[in-house]
């Protein structure tokens, strides 16, 4: 059996028209979802590029694989997805973003289909080339089963759109020079007011927002995009949403091209297709842009599986909690490839038995400041609630009832009626920390 892994960048779960969002149209990803199963409750393991991608590649959390922030490397002794499948006799190939330094070895475990000596550039320019490389690969004759990773950049270009809208408080660094020229070239920058989507119901910032989040809003490096929004009016926020949706539609086109090539090669019936994203996007909820946040919009991502004859078509799993660390063990399970030690779990049992018991809680972790790794947060998502704990600042916790408050606008910490729920989620986090040797609790106490 072959495996095709489609990986978008910065795509929130709601940035799919098949989730009911009327403000964009993603027919090719919708078709993929219709051909198989879509997990509604899919989350990234860490809401920023490098750490999340390392979690997907290893099936281990960031504190386990050592990639806490962008720029860190996976330890040599920890196998990557490509190495696991290569050792099992698979032909492994990758094209597009990787975002995890490989100690001079490129994309560990994979043959790189694009020229690794040449920068890919932004998604608007790179994604068609990445898709071309994948299409060429799929059109070749394969003597062995393959694992093909197709890592597309968009809708990540929204970062550059945000940073060209206004000048932040403080000095522009050299990396930002020229962003306006790039962003101005986007073909949809002149939408009329009638084209713009409305602001979300949870647009406002909580006046009692944790100091930790406020500190992240003010940081002028590593996720500095939020500092460019301080002078935005509501019209600019709506234009931002419009731009984000158009960038998502652009990457959907490339997904469609790759899927068409898979079909043209006669490989659809014998290929497991997995599609997810490394993290989501703020989408103006709580006036947040881009990543490095644990609200639903940046943390929750698409999660699609398709394999004709094995995975039922047109199925939506509403309840099971799934995570980026589940990608590798799921692939191994379907391919009958030995899986290394991971913290994730195969989703195949949930696919084959929709009423099977899954995990009772899911954890996502965040290190938002590469200059201060002690600053960190953990999110616990249970069946009905979300709990977030911060290593510093007050209030140091958030608790949301996602059934009655899906927009996360009412922090229940401190309310007497939430006492037992809060205690239970603290216990779940402590249990997770013990099981995975996560020192977050000690870091929080030190903070």
C-alpha cells in the first residue's frame, strides 16, 4: 500500500467549506473528505511550524523530540517518518516545506524532489512547483510502495499579508523589508466591502485576558505579526479574513492537482491519503492573527483520511480527539510497518469502530519565546472542555466549556460551579506530564 501525505501550512479546521464555512470554497479538499473520513476534533501538537512538524514526523511531543521552537533539530537517535518507512522497504520522497533543520542532511529519511539548494519562497510562488514535483513522482513507475510527502506552504502567506498592512510600534527588522511589495502582488487585495466576510462573534479581547497572552501579543519577534494589527479598524480585520480564505483556496487548487495525478496514475485504490495542517490561524478570534496560541482557531486543524475499500466514504467523526502525533502511528498501522515508540496512537481502530473508546483528553504544548524557553503553556482538550495552564502571569489558567461557549469567551476559572471540572483537568495535565516526562509543572512552579 502507498501513502500520500498532504500537509498544508496554517490552515484552521474552519478553513474548509465542508465544515460549513460559506466564505470560502475548497472543492478539492472537500472531495477528499467526501471520499473518506474527516475528524472534526483534530488538533496540532504544538501551534507553530517547526515544533508541530517535528511532532508529526516523530509521533512524539515537542518536549520529547526536543524541537521546542523553530530552528531546533530532532535528535539523531529519534527516527523520523521517512526513516521508519525507508527501513521497512518503502520508497520515501518529500517535496515542499520541512522546517526542521536536519544537521546538514536535508529532509531526514526522504529523497527531496525539489532542489534543496534553492529556497522555495512563499506559497503563492512555491506551491505550484511543489505540486509539479509531486505530480512528476506520481507519474513514474514504482517498483516499491511509496510514502510521498507533499508539504504545501499556503495559507501561510497570510503572515506576510498581515505585516504589510501597517507599521508596528517599534523598528522594522531586515527580514520585513520588501514584504509590502510581495503582499501587494496578491491578486485579491482589492475586494469590495460586499465581498468581505463578517467578523467572528468572539472578535473581542477578554478584558481579563491572561497576562501570558498579553505578553505574546506585544512580542516584536517570533510571531510578531500581532504587533502589526494594533491600528487595524474593523474593515482591515475583515479584509484579513478575506485574504486568508483566498490563500486557502489557492492551496486547495494544488491539492486538487496532486489528487488528479494520483487518479490518473491509477493509484487511488491502493493509496492511503492523509491530509492535515501543521497548525491553524487566529482568524480574528480574540483579535488574534497567525499561530502561537491555544485558542481553537490556531490549535485546531483539518484531519482527513481516505483509502477506498477500507475507510468509509463521506464520514465525519464528531467526537474523537485526534492529534498530529497520531499521523505516524496511523500510517504504520495501515501499512503494517513496525512503529517506533511514540506518544501518539493509531486512528485505525476509531475508523473501523466509530463507537470505540478513544483518548479522554488531548494535550497541546506551546513555547512562544525562543529567548525564554521557560515561558510555556499547555492545553488540555477533553470531551466538553478546554483547560489551559500558563507558566507565568495571572490568571495562570483558563477553562472553557466548548459546548456552551465554543468561542471561548468566558473563562470559568474562579466560578464555583466549575470547581470539580477544574480539578479534574488539572489532574489530567499532571497525569500527562508524568506519563510523558513533561517538566511543565515544575516550570510553572518556578515561574
